[in-house]
């Protein structure tokens, strides 16, 4: 399982999201055996967490551009968004 977690950490956001979407479709189809469904669910939870972490990290990097009345330009951290 540790190997799977290490493999997941190397995914970028888009790859992780695509894998998560595939797992959800697979689980929703109802054609998955119970043991496989449980394993898929566990992987989906790990992928969801990874996506949330990558989104949080990206949010911290985004800044808001502000223009003062005198025309000077500055940046400040973007207000946090409630998820």
C-alpha cells in the first residue's frame, strides 16, 4: 500500500482528478466486486485528499492585484475561499 501512496504523490492535479473520476464511474456502475470496490474506495479517498492538498497549495500561491487611488500597483494574498 505504501508503494501505491508514493505513486499517487507523483501525480499532478489533473491526473489525480481523472483517476478519481474513473473510480467514481466504476463504483457507480455497480459491477465491481466488493473487495475491489473497497480497494477502489480507499484509493479514491487518497486521491481526493491529494487533490485537496494540491488545490490548497495553489490557492496559497495566488495573489490579488490591487491598484491604489494614486495608480500604484501592489499584490496581497488572495482572500481564502470557504470550500
